[in-house]
């Protein structure tokens, strides 16, 4: 091969490298959460309190504020409250700062949909939680932030948009909260709010999801699509250069 052909091949490879790199596209894989007992703003309200839920974070979080509507203090019993992922119950009050969520997603057959490039089994085993006292007082007409739990939902090998009902959803979350109007925590009232992933879809990075969703960041690149789009022009380019 002469010098002209060698230089031509090197140039062609550089062009192809630039073109292929430009086909990478940042995206969000967004999961829409549906609440069975909450309104469109993911809020629950009774005569005593308002619970305002937030799931917006990478991998999803279970986070909510508790507002005392009354003119008397309300006491939250964290020791007898739970958060539940796909039937797995965890205590809100715990001395540990991490929980295991690997079994949670395996039980819903999500394991076969993991994208190992963006989420590893090790990460799923060490989902973070924040520590909490055994109970908390909420003064009249004020609010507190509940424990924040990282749901650590993995990136899935799904294309386009896929919808789920309650039974087929890959993630079902419940917040089981006990509270009392006495500091002795007798006569507990329980609120059981349930949520599930209703839809998983892909958005471009500049298409911001709403707060009732959570997201996985990633990079999309299809070698098949790129081959179709670039294969013929690239082949012609190489042949013209090396002739």
C-alpha cells in the first residue's frame, strides 16, 4: 500500500470515528409514578395532616414532607412505621444507613432487564437511607421532612415507551405511616399510601420530566442504526480516497 492510500485510510478512519461519536445521544430513562390515594400533585390529605411525596432523583427516591394542619402537636411514630418495596418491608426507624434492594427488583423479574453498563448489582445492594429518631413531634401548623430513601431503580433494557398496571409494574412502593395526637403515642392512626411505576419511557436530556417521575441518566448509541446511516457514504468515501 503506497503512502497516498495509507494516509487516505487514516483520514477515513478519523472521519468515521467523528461521525460515530456524534451519534451518541444523552437521554433520560424516565419512570412515571402513579399514586393510588394521592392527587395529581402526589399529595395525600386528611383532617390532621398533609403528606407531600417526591420521587425526583436519579434511580428514584421515596421522600415526603408531613404537615400538621391542626392547632395541636402531632407525634409521628417512626418505630412503628414502614416503607415497602415490592412487598419487602423495611422499618423507617433503623440504626443502619443502607438497605439491600437487590432482592426487591429480582422478585419482580427486573433482573433480566438490567443494563449492566449503567447499574451494577453491587450498587443495588447498598441503597442509602437517612437515619431517623424513634418518633418526632410536629408543632401546630408546621411541617417536617421524612426520611429520604434511595429506591435505586436500575436502567432497563427497554426501547420506546412501556406501560404497566398495578399487578405488572416493576416497582410497587408503599409508605406506611403511624401517628398520634398524644406524646405517649397511644391510639395510633395509620396512613397507607401506595405507588407504582406506571410507565417507563426515554426522553432527550433537554426534555425535563415532572416531579412525579424519576430518571436514569445514560447515553444511547445503536451500532445497527449507525451502520445503516453511515455505512454506504463511508464506504464510498474510503473507496474514493484509496483509489
